């Protein structure tokens, strides 16, 4: 199965359809009048389709078991065709398009089975996905080339060339995936005054995004939050709450991170952990959806 452990739970929806075509009007009449010998076609097919939605992972090997939190199956008769619509919702890490299509397939097959004794010309057509939404797929093709970034590594040992920087370079690589160019990359010591000075200098019209990595833990030299917090015009607590919750689901010490986030002027400032893994998990938790903030911020000003 595909590894989805890096994904976050979001509301995901899918709508699929299938068409059952009959060969004579008498078949449609029998369905509508509930005179089919095997029973009420709509009700039997709807029940079977709901089972199909919920049992998708049992019959399709690479589908993940997931909580189906809403399913709807409706029918519409168009001349000699019965159109089936299946809508499925979940709050989970992966989408429900296969569940919706599987439900449509099972619904159509049930109708076929119930109608074939009275109509040898029945056929199933056009099982397809009509809509899907939710998750990062909604944003995966978007690029944010209008945004420019600065990345600052806070670390005594890296500043003194005792260790190699991995986290700052990981941030730059991840930003490139969203089309964001990093204009400034710097390494500074774990010093409140130095960090504060750099943050003030880089929070300008040239940088819409300023990311610090390192110094968010609990060691005596971890002072990045103390340096940045007084500079924030608007702190956004939910950003780091989201990152910590995401991290805590994957390792037991994420709750100890003291990262902060907010705007200095029009520059969004994020303070990330110092480890490469911590940086990547935080970006997985926040991007690209966090970039919506720039549209919101512009709307507030205009």
C-alpha cells in the first residue's frame, strides 16, 4: 500500500456516477412502479451500493481502510437510462474517489442482476468520477512564484563550522517545490540580539516569507522564540498548534517544541525545529495550505 503517514486528515469528498441502460419502456415502468419480481430495485441497489462504498478496501488491495462519514446514492431516470450518483465524504488522510466509484459499480451491478430476468438487453455504461475535493491535491498544481523567501539557520555549532546545515537546505528545497525562490540564506548563532536584528532586517517588501530553523527547543541556548515573539505584529497561534499536533502523532517529543509564527509587517515569520526531520514534518503539516494566508492578509488591507 502507498505510504500516507505524512498526510494530514482533511475533509475529502467524491462524487461518482454509473448508468444502467434498459432496452424497453416496460422495464423502466416496472422499476418505477416497484413491480420487478426480485423486489424494489432502487432500495436493494441503494443498500448494496452503500455496502460497496464501505467494503472497498476489502476487495481492492491498494485501497486504505478509512472512515466513511457520509454516503448518498440517488437515481435519475432519463428516458431509457437510469443514472446513479454516489457521493462519499470522509475526514482522513486519503481521498474517497475509489469508494465512490466502487459504490456506483456495485449499485449498477445490483440493478443489472435484478432486471436481467425481465430485460435481456440491459447494460451498464460510463462508470466514472465526476468530482473530488480535499487534501493537498487541490493545491498540488499551484505555484507561488510571486512569493520570495529568506531562510535563517539558528545554531552555534553550524555558525562556528562545527556541524553541517541540513535543516536550512531542506527548507529551501521544499520551498522550491512550490515555486518559491529563496533570496537570502544565512546562519546565525543562538543569540537573541543577533536573531532579532536579522529578523528585523529581513522582514521587508523583498521577503514575503521568513523562516528560521533551530533554537525552538528547551536547551539553555534555544532562544529563537524569545527573539522573535516581541517582533510579531500579529501572532498566529494556530500555525504552530497544527505543526505540534502533526508532529506529536509521529513522535513523542513534538509537544516540547516552542516554535511561534506570525506577521512582522507583511512578512510571514515561521520558527521551525533545528532537525532536518522536524523541519520536513513541519512543512508537511503546514504547506501549501498556509500560503493562503497571503491572500487573506491582502484582503484585510484592501
